[in-house]
C-alpha cells in the first residue's frame, strides 16, 4: 500500500513558507502604512506637499541601492543570514521613523526601511532551496500575502490614526511587527546551502546604484524641477551613462555583481523586461485611478465621486482580487503553462483598462473592470517571479530576483513621473465650492489607461517569446527532463 505520509523535508519546507508568509504580510503592511498618513506627517512636521513627496521618493531610491547588493550578499553568504540582517535594519528604521524629532530624521528612517524590498528576493531563494517543485506555489503565497498586507495596511493606518490621534503610536505598529519578526527569522527560518563563488563586485555595485539613483532621481523630481531643466536632463543622462559603463564593467570582471550572460543566456532576460513593463502599468496607473474614482462628477463632469471610506473598501476588494490571482496562479500555470498564464493575466489587465475607458461614466462596470485587472495583475505577480526563480542558476536566485524587483519598481517610478507630466499638460478650469481651480482633463486619464493597456499587451507578447515549457497535462508521469519546464504543480496528486 502506498504511504500517505508527507516527507519530513516537505513538512519543514511548508513550515518555513508559513513563517515567511507572515513576514511578507508584515512587509506589505508597512508598505501600505504610509500613504494615508502623509497629510498628518506634513502637519506635524510643518512641511509642504513638495517636501512630503520625499517620504516615498527616498524609500524608492534607496531600494534601488539596497536590493541588488543584499541579493548578491545572500547568494554569497546565506539568504537567511541576510534576511535577518535586513529585518533588523527595517526594524531600526521603523523605530527611527516613529520617534523622529524632525522631518530630516524621519527621511533617514525611511531610507533604513528600504531594505524591506529585499525580503522577497531572499525569500524566493529560500523557498526554492527547500523544495524546487513547490517553489511556484510558495511564491504565489508570498506575493499574495504582500498584496493583502499592503491593502490592510493602507486601511488600518488611517483608521488607527482617527481612533488614537497620535502619529507616533500609529508609526510604532510596523516597528513592533518588524521587531517581532527578528526572532522568527533567527530561530524558525532555515538557512540555504547553495553558495555563489567569488567576492562582491564593489565597482559594479557602485556604478549600478549611482546610475539608477541619478536616473530615477531626475525622473522622480522632473515635475518639480522641470523636464527641460539642466538639473533634470543632467541627472538622467549622467545616470544612463553610468549604467552603460556598468554593463561594460560587468562583462569584464571575474565575479560580476550581475552576470550579464545569466540575463541573456538563461532565459530570464525577457521575463525581467516584461517585469519592467508590468511595473510601469501597475504602479504608474495607481495615481490616475485613485484620482479618478474620487473626482466628483457634479463639479468636474467625470469621475465616480467616491468618499475616502468607500475608496478604502474598493482598494481592499481590488487587493483581494490580486490576492486571488497571485495565490491561484500556480494552479493555472499547472494547467496552461507558466508563460501562457502570464499571457492570460496581461490580456485581462489590458481588457481592464479598455473597460475603464469605455465605462468611465458607469460606476459598477468601471469597478468590475478594475476588479478584472486586479485578478490579471495577481496572476502575473504570482507567476512571473516564479519563472525568473526557476530559470535562474541555483547560486544566483537572490540576485536574479533582486533584478526582477528592481526593474519593476524602477519602471513604475518612471511611468508615474511620465504620467504625472501627461496629466499636467491638459488642464481645465472647474468650480468647486465657489472657487475656480485647475484640474486634469478627462482625456488625460484616458491617455494613461490607453498607454497601460498597450504596456499590458506588450507583456503578453513578450511572454509568448519566453522559452517554452510544457503544461502539466502534456508531461508524462516520469518526464522530469525538460529543463525549461516550470514544474510548479507537479507535486499535486
């Protein structure tokens, strides 16, 4: 009789994933915690809206600096070890933010929170090391927890601030959560055994970091500095020049920070490019979507006119749609194949933007279109990183995942700045409460959504060109020889 006993290794892997899921939920909680608090931060610290922009910009810029380096250190010295270091840094940064005596110190704390973005690359390496066959399912759970945590964080921080009316107390919540994660990582998360060889390519790390920082800083501040200003153009061009030098250096050094050959010859280059386009549509469209659903049609002639509380509920529903897509992406990939699942997700996202354009004056169809996009984005969030992890060499999983995360975030930042420019180029005058003010025209929202639909279709086309893998139904019971196969469901009986 065949035993139904679950192997000890599988139980251990499952337990480890459970702890990491809790951590990733906390990561999402912290990332979603700040947007509802920005107005209060500005009031308490006496800073204007332009300065408040740096609360998010400094976090984004420092993720660019931290994530690739932390990923590489994880591949060299141990992913659990670097995860523990990273959690400690984020906990310290969260405490600095909570007790910051002035706005400058708060920004320092936000910079120290930036290693939070390295959680996922390190966790991806850990779950692949524990059980490669179940890595896809585990990645879907991790991404789903991150998505759900972000939505609940955005909702809970605002509600808690309304209840206690004390910014320090509200900011302490993520600090306490991260502090509790330290012993969880130290005692309950297993260490990986595969190690990359060589040393840290400090020249490559410096060039990549400075290049991305300068380019993104110029783009992130272009609307404030002016897109044609010498400061903006110089920052972007210098950043791009440093990135070009970085590519040349990486091709020549013995132990590069990022092996360019890994990107071009293992099949992960196109998925990382797709991640950039996906990040551009997903992150870049958020501001436009939020503004549109809160715009009052009685004064502006368009919009949904939702209240702040209703917006919070809507975003929670959308997060649940993404959570559903991310956690079920592994099952869909087991039936269709991972590449085709990304295609399905991207087509759903494109259809979502099309629906938002067509039904912009009808609340329920518009919300349904957004919900459809949440499921589509969730499928991509759950499956695309699994493709990168599967195709990465075993000793370079964290750095490959870090490049996936960085490309997605960087492209999202670029798209956000470009879309802000587009929305500021076509303004109309409206009268609100007896006062005439300027607002973005409806056509600018349509333009943003049309671009995002195009980006989604580009992701689908790229996914069709990924190295093909067989779907589950095409694999024989004993066929485990397909190197390009993303066998993320083969363990299901």
